[in-house]
C-alpha cells in the first residue's frame, strides 16, 4: 500500500519506519526538517506539504500532539485531498469529542476512519510492539487492522468512533492514580523503617500488587529495570501523563462521571510538572512524596 504518515515525532518516526519495514511505500510529512531527515533515512518519501503527501495514497496515518492540530490537519490537508476510498487512522491521543467530530467529518467526505490511540512509549513505537485501542465502524476497523498490525503487537476494537480515545484516557487515568498510590506506599514504608526491596517482595505478591509496582517500580534498584534506574529519564514523561489526566477530567465532566481520585492525581501532576519536571518520567513523582 501507499500510506501517508503525518507527525513524525518521538512516536510517529518509529511507527512510519515500521510501515516501511513491512513493505509499504510511506509518504512522510512533518513541520520539523529534522524529523523529515530521519524519515528519509528510514526509507520514507518526504513532502513539504501535508496535502501533497496525501495525494494518491491508500491510507493516511496521523500521530500528532493534540486535538486542535488533528482537526486542522484533517480539515485542511486530508479530507478532500486524499483519494476517495482511502482509510484514515488517527493514532494521536486526543479528546473523545474531537475524535468523534473529525471522524464525522471524514465519513461525510466519504472516508472510513478510526481513532487508534496507543499504549506503549517510544521504545514500543520503535520496536513495533504498541497496543492500539481502536474506535470506528466494523468496516473501518477491518480496513485499519492490517496497517496497525505492522506497528503493534495488539489491535483491539473498542467500539464505535471515539471509543479508542475513551479506552485510552480511562486506562491512563487509572495508571496515573495507581502510580501515585504506589509511590505513596513505598515512601511511607521507608519512613516506617521497611526496606523497599522487602516491601516489594511482600506487596508484589499480595493484594496491593499493580502494574506500577511490578512492571514500572518507581524505586531504583527494586523490581525490573525501569526509568527509576536511569534517574527517571526516558519512559513516559510527566507532561504527557498530565495531558492525559486533563483529557480524562474533560471527558468525565462531559458525561458527569465522578472521578475524585483522578482530580487529585491531576492536581499532583500539575504541581510536579509546574516545578519543572515535564520531561521527567512520571514515576519520578515519588521524589515529591519522600
Ligand atoms: P512529538 O511532539 O514528539 O511529535 C509530534 C510531531 O508532530 C512533531 O514532530 C511535530 O513537529 C509534528 N507536528 C505538529 N504539528 C504538525 C502539523 N500541523 N503537521 C505536521 N506535523 C506536525 O510527540 P509524540 O511523543 O510523538 O506524541 C505524539 C502523540 O502520541 C501525542 O498525541 C501523544 O499524547 C501520544 N503518545 C505519546 C507517547 C509517548 O510516550 N511519547 C505514548 C503514547 C501516546
């Protein structure tokens, strides 16, 4: 297939490269010249205009920073510019309402489109091991699936348009909450005189066990190797966790869902990011609790 890929940043760069590795011809566009240089080295054909990149393709994939940018890119450069019948895939993390609005515009323009946000960070994007949670019609999902499978290890249909974003923000809301809970437990255990490794050995096989503890332990030297072992560098930036918690709060307000713990988690990450930690791994919030 010929696929246009728009948004070649930390995530999109590796994803576009994996489409090339799978044998697709990739037309790449980004506002950044550096990103375009890397895409060219990875075998993409680069363009200086998004609409031109979308001409005569079978599919368009986007991986962009936020909903406003996604909406403007689709309205200005994809819908009506990509050939009728192309399938459109937005893999960015954006708000549910904008995802549904953009898919509505695409469908009115005669396209099949899915929202397909990802779980997994830069390493998973580079390694082709992302998990995609996909919203859209059955037809759109079946058309998007083989493309997504070139970039991920799991592709799950979450329901109609916008449900991929709904799954993503509910998942990341839970992640933000249990990371803070895990950090609180380790910080308090230490103050109570409990060795962190001993607490891990007990809690990781007891009822307090969770992913933030056993797969992403925020304490250096305890559990598997994580960003905590690299001075909280790499991994999932606190600024992105804050972005996802803000999206979760917006969605909660829109449907009147009470989320008191998420509200507190957002406030804590706002303080953490506001103190200059936007690039620090999100598990680094343990430093503020010690
Ligand atoms: P990034 O900032 O590294 O990349 C975004 C890219 O989009 C940049 O290269 C930028 O130049 C480009 N861009 C911005 N506006 C554009 C436009 N109008 N036209 C073309 N290109 C444009 O961000 P990222 O880390 O790659 O994240 C991308 C998306 O993936 C975000 O929605 C993010 O929330 C989500 N996400 C990121 C991670 C992660 O660990 N980084 C994990 C899961 C999901």
